[in-house]
C-alpha cells in the first residue's frame, strides 16, 4: 500500500507565512505540520512508501525535509514529486496532482491519499485497516456539529451500513453536519476510475468532486475521524492548532 500526500498548494490566505515556506512545513508545536501526518501514516499496517506532491516553487523545501526524515530513520521511502506548477494560477488542482502522482510514481497498489494541511489530535492510523476490510473506496468524515459550518464543505447522507447515498458540495441548506475531509482510501481496483475521471475532462480541483463522481458507480464507505480535526486554511486555525498541540505533550512513534 502506498500513500500520497497532496502538498502542492500555495496557501495564499496564509501570506506572508507561506511566501517562502509551503504550508505543510509550517511549524506546529515545534514540528513541521506534515510530521504529524507521517506519524499516522507509519501506524498504517501494510504501508511501504510515501509520495509527496509539491510544486516547482517549494520542491527544494520538501526535498530538504525528506532528507531529514531519512536521517532520522523514517521507515518508508519518501519520494518528492514536482508537479511543475509555479503559482496559484497554473496549479494542477488536487485531483490533477493525484493523477500526476499515479502516473509519475507508476502506482499500482492500494492507495491512501491525504492533504498535507490536515491535522488530527488523535491518530488516524486505524483508517487503513478499516478501509482494507471494505475493499472499496473509503472517505474519512468529521462531524462539525454546526449546519452553518457544514456549508463550507462536502456534506453526506449515509445508509445504515455507512456508505454514501447522497452528496452535496457546499450546500446552502445542509442536511447533516457530517462532512468529508481530505483523507481517502482507493483500492488498487479503483485506480482506473481515477484515470477515467481525468480523461473525461472533469474538474481537477477539490478532491471531494472525485467522490461525488465515484459514489453512484461504486460503493463508497465512510470512517469517522476520532478526536479533533483541523483544516489549516487560515491564520486563526493555525494559531488554534498551535495552542492545542502545544498543550498536550506528544511522543513521536518509535
């Protein structure tokens, strides 16, 4: 099983913090944000490689970070890919970068996909084990507990067994407070559908659009994220996460 970390955005809303540093490498409680993602990935049984998709502006930053991880003895190979984009205006988009990674890294395996700006107060290492028992795409979901907050995200209606039966992207009147977040599992058998999505000329941005396209074709199940989830998209959220992660000592996995 492989993991792809999507980290090619430009995070313009966080300027000037992200003018010379990519968002996933910003410090949270003394560690690069992406290190917390690696903590969860290394707990996923069966994972044997990590691919980070960057852009041309920040690829050297990620290469330096990966070299540090190697010296620290991180157990999986970390590959850094440059998607060739140079600014927000010519970026490939999240799904475009996912497709790019599939082709460039020649991935033909079960796949975990996660955005590099997601933070979790509890480990999501159990996500992979749950997903592999389903043998079909799985989306991580989180309860924002507010219909107003849900308007900013993808909102889902679930069947009793947990698979998606309805999808709304940024609805004006959400039916639920349960939202999808950028943590996905795609079994090897569904990688061809990702390639089909791109080949048909569908929107290459916003990874939830791929789930919206997929769920009428194959069963897409969900997994509830434990603890608190942060989508680091603003300085306010960054500051809140800094306070939370600084308050609770965390021991790096052995």
